[in-house]
C-alpha cells in the first residue's frame, strides 16, 4: 500500500503520524508545498491550478494507491477537480463542524482556522448542513500556522502568543458559551497540548487528524494490499527546502522520514 499525503507545510504530518498507526507497514510519501506557504494568504484561482498540477505530478511519479489531501484549504478548493482528473481514491480534510455539533452541549461551537477558510462557501455549507441549530463562533488565526511550524521544530512557544490567538476566538460575542473548539487547519495539531493547557477547563478540542486517518484506513482496506509490510516507509518532499532544514529533520524522523528531498516542479 502506497499513500501520498499532501499539505502546504508540515501540518499534514500530524495526519501522517496517525496513518503510521492506523495502516502499519504502509509506504507513505509526503509532499509539502512550502514554496508558497501559507496557503491561507494565496488567491483561490492560483491555488486551485497549483494544487491540481503539483498533486498530478506527484501521482504520476509516485503511483500511490491512495491520496490524502491533508490540508483544509487544498481540500475545500481542489478536491473535486482532483477526483475528476484521477482514478486514484482521495481522502480530504475539512473543518470538523459535524463532529463539533455532535459533541456540544451548549449548542455554541468554536472554530480556529485560517482567514481564507472562514470566508469560503464550503464552511457555510458545512454549518448549514450539519450544525443549523448551533451558534458558530470563528476566528481567522493567521499566526497559529507559523507558531505550529516552530512547535514542530521543537522551539519554545510563549504562552502569551497562544493565549492572544485564543482570545481572538473567546472574546467574541458568544465566546463564553463555547464548549467545543474545532481545529480548521492541520498545522494546529502541533499546538493542541498548548490549547488544552491554556484553555478554559472543560473545553473539548477537536483535531480532525485521527478522523481523516481512520477514513483513509477504511479506504485502504477496501483497496487491499495492506497486510504486507513495505520495504520503504516513504519519502518527504518539499517544493522549497526549509532554510533551517537541520531544525526540521528531527520532527521528520519522528514521522518516519530519514531526510527531506526537493520536489522538482515541471513547467
């Protein structure tokens, strides 16, 4: 079983971590589009064309059995186009609105995401479909993706930096009634311990990484060829290698990758 996981940066590695547990022995290649990170600050038309092109090139080279789009922005923008172009099965990642609506007691749910995710119609459709009776309080937390990158590198994150971003959510009207908070960006998985420690007691924090991985595992079992352990664990590719690659490597190795490789984009 060969899986390709795609994200704009290191956020999707949280899903890879779950995939390693749920589909042991699978070969999992990872592609991070770090050349234009963060996706939340890019134009939609540009991103759709770029994501479709990059993922298409990776599919042609790596021949995966399954593709996981481990990025909310990429999933909401380009998943339909990717499925239309390729026969390989895809698993996407979307804000966990349904999950939050199932768990909330106060009927007020929160969502931390990039600003771009919050403006897209996909989010409004999710809310109308799965949480019509809930108050949804959202906050476009631009700095959290950068802080997540630092956390992945093992750097110390000041509590006040996390608290300031959380305050952007909880200080809004209705914020004091929130009892469930969904993470709408895969990067935020690396800050989950900070959120739980600094947040109000009793808050339920939802990280969709495990749910995405479980769905991928279900599809993998349908495809078959998952019992035999692969000879390789996969490779980690970056469209632009991080300047501080030495700080990134320990985290990559924890996810099963020996090194980072450049992904040469074709014109």
